[in-house]
C-alpha cells in the first residue's frame, strides 16, 4: 500500500501530516493502518465514506449520513482520545459540482452546519494535481507544488494516497526538502489552527 510508504517517509523526515480518510469498499482493508498513523503523531480527519458526489451532495442530510458512516468505520482503529473533528469536503468547500445534485446553496448550508455540529473544515491552497487525468510524474508534481506555494505564508498541501499515486510517494521527500529550504515548519491542520489562534 502507498500509505505505508508515505508513513515511512514522514517518520524518517519527522514530519506530521493530516490524513483525510475515506472508507469505501475498496479501501476498508487498509483502515487498520490508522492505528500506526495515530501512533506516529498524525491527525486523522474525515473526507467521505463513498466519495459519490451524486449521493453525498443530494441533500445536507445525505452528506451527514455519509460522514456518520465514515466515523463509525474509523472509530475501531482510532483511540478514544483522538478527536475526529476536522473534515475536507469532496471537491472543496466552494465546489459547484454539488449544485447539480443539492442545489446552489448546499455548500453554504453544509459549512454552517459543520460549525454548528462542532466540526472544523478546511480547504487546500497548494495542489499537487496528482489525482488528475494527466497522471503527472514526480518531477511535475514537485513543479505543481512549487508553483502554488510561491508567495504563500501558510501552505495546506493537497496530496492523494491511492494505488494510482505512486509518483506522489516518489515526490514526497523532495517536497519536504523544498519546504524546509523555504523555511516552512510542518504541522497537522489542528496544530496550524492552534498556532493561528495564538497569533490573532
């Protein structure tokens, strides 16, 4: 699994990360890796159970039903004291694909409901584009990262961990080296949020 290679690299580099997890049928067998992920200091967060836009964005209730199913599948592998409170909306919080299924206001509603339910949601501002149809190689992934990170004080980097993203695993050490050379520190999204709150 690419996840194990990602974890190996992060451990060797001493870099914490946030894993926005899915629990579709094709990856349930890998959920036990969450135990190692938590033990090594990473944050487990929510992405979606099915990742089926038509289903999850049909209505706000459909979205929360999907998220609850995801939580239930993750809980056996995550310690009780590891709060699962962060989420990333499929397609991002400003996606318009969802409008096709749940109407123009669905994302605004979901963002408000997330806050009411005690969740924190986050988008990315640096994208590797590693899950696109172009299937970039490691060198192109690094170029994509550098392009988006240029001029950013805080970078939330979107990477994907699937059977098809071996080039991401290959590029990861160079990405970490790049950000280190630029003077960035590494943290989970929860740690980043805490730091930003302290400086406000």
